[in-house]
C-alpha cells in the first residue's frame, strides 16, 4: 500500500519555559484538585508519565506537541470525564479544512468495518473489513491510538465507543489523534477486504460539518430533541433516550416526561422498554428526573459527593466552570471524612413518586456507551426498582463517577483546555470497583447482528 501525502501544517511554536509552565499548572490541578487522582492507578506512575510527556513536548516545542502529550497521560487517571480539548489553532484547522475521513466504521473484536461513506464518493460498502489506511495496517493504527482513549476504572474494552464516533472528541478519538500520530492529510487511501478480495479506494477528505452530517452527529441533539416514545405492541411501549444533556437548553424536563407518561398511561402500557444504549450521561435533572416517573414508591438515591480540600492559588486565573461558587464555600459547609483530604456534601435525597408514575414492568437496554449519569440511573432502577437490564455491560461504574462540577483549566501558553472533575460520587449501590454494571440478560451487539440489521437486546426485552 502506498502512503497518502502528508500536509505540512505548522502549529504555533512554544519555548521550553512556556511548556514547563503549562505542565506545572496541569500537575498541580491533577494532584491537588482532581477528585479521581489515585482512585484506580498509582499516582507515582502517573507523575512519572507527566514528567516524561513534558520533556517530549519541550523537545518539539509546539502547541500540537503539548496537546498530544497531555492527551497521552490523562487516560492514566482512568476517568472518562478527564479530557483535553484541542487548542484553538488545531480546532480551527479541524473545523474549516477538508481533513476528516470520508467514512465511518464500527469495531468488532478489534477489527474495523466500514459503516457509512460519503455519498459523493461511492465504492466502499458497509461491512468491508478495513485492512489499512494511507499505507498503514489498520491494526497498527488502532494499537497506536487506543492509549489516547480515557475510560472509567477498568472498563478497558469500552475504548471502541469514542474511537468510532464521539462529539467529545470532535468527530471521534480516531479523527482527533490520527493526524497527531501519522500526520495531517486531506486524502484517504483505504484498503478493504471484501469477499476474500482486496479493494483500494482513494477518497478526498471532508470538512467537519460535512462529516457530522454524514455520520449523524448533528442529529444526536440534546435531551429534548432526541427523546422519543412509541407503542410497539398492545401493551408494550418503547421509550428511547439517547441523551441526558440538558445544560445547553434547560428544557422543562418534568413537562416533557409528564406528556410522555400521560401517553404511556393512555396507551395502556404494562411493559415499558427504555432504550439508553446511546446515552453517555449528561444533566442530573434529566437523569434523576426520570426516576420519579418510574418509582413504585418514594426512592432514596442516597448518593453523595466527595471533594478534596484545596486552595486554587495560582490556578485561579486559569480556571472556569459553570459553578464557580463551589470554590467560595466555607469549610463549615462540608463534612470531614477519610483522613482529612476529602470533604463531603449530600447530592440528593429521596425521589418522590409521581401521581401518574408507571407501575408496570420496566426493562432497560444497556451498552458499553453508558457512562456517568446513565449508568447510575441504570443502577438505581435495577437495584431499587427491580428493573431488568438487557444488553451489554456498561462503560461507567455503579459506584459513581468522578464528575459533578467540572472545571476547565486553560493552560496559558498552549491554550489547551483540560477538564478537571471536582466531585467523586458515591451512589450507595452495590458495585464492583472500577467495573461496569452487568446486565441481567446479556444480549450484546455482534458483527453478525449488525450486518443483518438485527437488534438482539430489543428483541430479548420484547420477549420477556
């Protein structure tokens, strides 16, 4: 396979001193403030990796190098909420120039298969196994990019979710980190295996907005735009909630749920299937709000959040958040726990039962894309409502994520913005530390079911 041409895109230069200052602020934020620091991994290992990353970035001396090296070490914290955002110069290139791959893929058992392609560049077919891209074996590409993907705890097999598609990484982790490892290109030469033969297709890159339209990222939407309900049988209803994100629009959650559950009651539904498989989490009002419409009695959530005692000091000029008030609260508003380095506050108490709450059978569809709030919701409904979970093990832990209030640390020289979660959540549910919620009935998506257009989890839930 011949390699495609690599574009000469020159990132902004940085001096060794500027790189030193950026990494010093990052190190302070992670070790003194991050709620998940040391939760799963040895802090010493992470610190050594940060120092090595700084040295590599200093040798190269660019914003691209700082972003790449920071993105390599953040997954060591094992927190899906801890990510670095592209610096402005690279973000502008990604959005405006034709650098996006003109196809999407799915990953099964470590192999990538073509899903969608640019309709103006036909040739590749759904199900084609990708052998190589731009002269490099696909297996080697995935091995190089996999360490960039953060996961919660020890849910390592969930790396495929953000590698395939993810608005968190502006298209996906693949699209964000491929050029940082292999060079920027506007030409994609793809070799696939089809019917025991090899086919190579040369394609031109897309702008980000064109890719988002092709991949359906733009249609993912917020909570109020994506939620939908339909009756699928005489007494069966299907409620699909692809997103709990409501912080951008502040839609009236209870009004939306109220209208839907009025329809569910009017339809005479006795079995309600709730499809959360595309839901990675989002806003508490949309997630916890659903509980009150499903509670068969007042439901105690009993989740609590722990925050480390800290002094922002020199970090303050570089920090922003949607809730800066947390940094102004006196010590008296927290309760000392566990050796003095954590402070705890209640997150929520008891969820009331709605007058027209659904009292029938609840079945939940789960997948490895479930993290954060969606996993906690699955846990509460499974353990305290008796709901049956069907599908795959989740990517988030029932124990609770390091999330809650997230502040954004903007490094002054590279302009890389790092997300730092402030609270460590404790749900009070039974859990396996660092692992996802196990479904009651396993019905994972497989290569065969995907190619055949079959939905094993939905069919299994309908049959219960």
